[in-house]
C-alpha cells in the first residue's frame, strides 16, 4: 500500500462532561471526507492521544473506520510507550479494519538508536499489518535518524512509511536518498507541505487540514499540475491559519476553528482548556484573511 496524498490527523472531540463526543467525531469524519482528505490518521497528536485511555483509543479508531466506510484509508495511531500496549492497540486496529497502524517513538524517556531499533522491530515483527513510523522529536524527545530509519526498513518489510514532524528538511532529504524507493515519506509540518513535496515527499499529515481539508488537498493537486505559484499562495494561507493557533495545546485550536466554520465539534478535555477569547479571535481573524469567514 502506498501512503500518499493529504492525510488528516483527525481531531478528537469531547462533550461538556469530558466524555468522548462520538456524534461530533462522526460529523468531523464526514466533513473531512467531503473536503477532500485522502486519508484519516486516528489517535495522533492532533487527535490528542495523550488525553485518551487505551479503551478510548480503540473506540475512536472503531468510529473513524466505520464512519469512513472504506471511502479513504484509516491509519490507526497507538500512542503507547511500551511495545505491549502498542501491540494491543494494533491488534484492535486490524480487527476493526484499519489500513495500517502508526507507532510513535517512545516519549519522556530518552533512548539511543539501538534501543529505538529494537523497540520498532519488536513491534513490527509482532504485528500482522503494515506499519507507519512516526517521528516527532520536539514533542517526544527522540529522533529517528536517517541511518536508523534505513536499518529499520531493511529489517522490517511491513514498515511502509514514515510521518516526519521534525521540520528538518536536511534530514527529510536524507530519508529520501536512503529509503525513498522503499517506503512512503509524508511530512507532518503544516508550514512545510509544499517544501516537502518539492523534495520528493509522497504526501502530508496536516493538522490544519482538520479545518481546511480543501486547501491542503489543493496544494497537492496544484503541485502535481506544476502550478507552483498558486500552490505557494495556498501554502501561505495554510501557514497563516497554523500560526494563529499560537502553540495552543491540541485539540483546542482545531475544535475552536471548526466550531467557527459551523461544524459542531465539541470541546477539549482537561488538562487542555477551551481557548481564551483573545486566542479564539486570532483564529477568527486568520479564517477571515484566508477567505473562510466573513
């Protein structure tokens, strides 16, 4: 399976009692598919995996797979820190029909390349499905180096892609040189969608595409057509919206933006609070400036 196109790390909504808002989640799935998302990544960073229990992670994956109804692939995140927890979540993902499973580096604990290799290999060798690696060193504290990625790919034939959120284009380029013919490369930085495509990337996992799936999909379509000027204009709009989030913890800024656009998207869960009025106003202004609100 080729992982490509505009993939949305779907946000996870909660209700006023801080329970999983299943109906809001279904609405968001429909909104994203209608808006042009080519795939959905459930239980990722934008999906606030860190706010979910293992059973809730399973439930989110189940809902997203069922609501998608085969229209686009669903990539199921695990978000666990141990191989055992991740394997349990992967087993469930396969059972409910996810297209592939996504595994993040360990977080909080700092590990070396040998430990990362054994961690990913222990997981990949034990799952009967395709695996996407997730590199997010700024948040997780561990980085998948190009040499390590090459070793993992060479030893595990079911590793089919890496989502790289490092923002390091030099590293991304070396990924391409070492393993670009063997696996898909997708960027996880909203500000670098077009840049990653020009370096040979296969697609993007864009948090902002939760809000403007049509714009992110359009960047890829224009790039394929060779219309770089127009693609850059839309990239600038996407970057403007992402900047308006101001570093607020997910899922709060995405939920606020969706609500402004008329999608009843619920609210976050503690320790994440709904945005303050001034934060919400910055997002509203950004949506106006890019033509999504009047």
